């Protein structure tokens, strides 16, 4: 647990238009936490009284079925709020686990609400954060209609290339160490099925496995593949 500095908040893009006085109030109320890879920040149905913001790293938001099958809903990264939904004072409705070593800023809910009441710019930042999550859920609901799993995988890889892609000479490299098992968790499928689909997309020349990372050779071609155009 470490002291938070104004420099920590200045490096977060969503706070670029927030007044310095507001950032100073946030610094006075925040606690910096280090979450190791695989460590849980909170569990579904847990009473949580803190709002968390990712300073550096990535966190996985997931739910588990009654059979214990894991379904990844989001991967959140630098500068993103994790659980602003708990302003409603209800228990957490999702699990949160570190995808990699991550530094998180923690605010007591009542403290953050008090600061928000004094600066609408901060309130708008948090409203926008929730709106983006809602839009992503809408897209996931759209993608939940019965379609072939290879097209679901193609759609997920295309989105990951947009969110975490690095342009290279050979295409867009998804800058995540992401396993076949993890992709299966994201899509609610089995490892064996996703492995077969990966081979299909590789044979078609649309992707290439490079160690633990995936190279999308042509995002437009991948988009056409899953959109069926």
C-alpha cells in the first residue's frame, strides 16, 4: 500500500480536464494498492464500499456459472474505473481479478461522492465511464445470438486488436499474453473448441500465433469474416 501523488492522477487521460483542486482532494482520499496477477480484488455478491480505478495494469471482470464455468465480461486497463456501479450501494454483481500485476487506486464511496458533488466535470467522467460499459454490454448481447463459434472468436480477436493492438509490419499484434483457455472463458466455450477455431483462422491466413500473443494479419478481412459480408 503506497501514498498517492498528484502525478499519479495527472497521468490518467480521463482526468486531463479536471481542476487541480479536485485532483488534490482525490489524492488526499485515495490509497494505492498493488494487485498481483491472479489475485482477486473482490468477488460477486461481496459487500464492497470502495470504488477502484486502474492506475497501471489490467483487471479481468468475470462471472461464474452454477457449474463453475468462468465467463470473462471485460478486460479493463490503465485509467479505467472498475466498479463505479456500486454507487447504488448493492453488493458486487461481478468478480474482479488481476490479469497481470496491477496498481489500483481505491476511494471510499462516500469520499468520492462528496468530491463529485463539488465538481460536475468529475461526475461527467464517471457517467461516461459507466456509459461505455453499458454500450459494451449491448454489443455483447448482440453477439450472444446463435452464430458459429469461429465467427464469435473472430469478432473477439478483432475487438481485442482495436483495444490492445500494436501496428507492426505484418499486421496488428494484440498486446496481451492471452491463452487459449482464457479465450474460451471470454467466449463461454471449451478450450478444445477454441483451439480448433484458432487453427481454422490461422489456416485462412487471418491470424498467426506468436508465442502467447496473437497477430491479426488483416483486421478488415477478419471483420468481413465475422460480419458475413
